[in-house]
C-alpha cells in the first residue's frame, strides 16, 4: 500500500470551510499519554467529586480496580487533538452529540484521535462561515476505541475578514 505525501505548505493557516469534503479522514499527528496528575487536576478543576477519579482506595474496590480518567478529560483531550486538522479556524462549536465511552481510560494510557467529515453546509445566517459535522474517536495504545462522538462547528471561509493574516511585520533589519 502506498501513501501519497504532499509537501508541507510554507505557511500553515489551518483548514477553512472550502478545504473540507465529506469523507475526509484525519489522524492526529501525536499521541498524548494521560498522567495521574492530568486526571486529578482536571477532576479538581471541574469540581467533580466522584472519588473513582482521585481516591485510589475507593477506586480499588470498583470493578476497574484503580482510578478512572475523568471522561470529560477524555472528551476534551480527543477534541483538542482534532483541532489542528479540523477546527483551528472555527468560529464556534455548535454541538457534541452521541458521546459513547466503550472502554475505560487509565493514567498511563496514550490516546490518538481519528475524525471523519460527515456533513458540510453553508451557514444560513453568516456568509463568513460554513457548518462542518464530523465524527471523532479516541484510540488507545491497545487499539481500543475509548470514546466516540459527533461534533458540529462553524468554521471560517478562507476570505473571511476574521481570519486575515494578523502578523504585524517589522521594518527592523535582522541583527543575526
């Protein structure tokens, strides 16, 4: 099986509405290992008082035998891993639906994200954006799907004034 690799662009601005086609599939470039600290901090930050996320003795008595990673951390992480490929130029998220958690996530697991574009439509109220719907999933190092969901977001079109290049430039000469 051969895989075509296009040359990297000299300037990357992310994808815009015009860059998507239904059926496009994206894989995150990097995996991310979740640590115990990530889980405890996220759980405390979000005021989740379910002990299964931060009390080892309590979690040891559950069917999992150890603390579970907070499922909303899993959702946030996998969503974030999709951003460079899909929503770096998003104007707003509109929905997360059909969230499923088929396998547990534990500290020490490494996750990757996979996304597929399932629907595209013009915005009826804002000519600067289009509406993108995709399904995403997180896959761990054991090739297990740990989360699946659908997300819909507004993404800017390439010529939208909101996404014009904002680099200020300079008149100063280089000194090195």
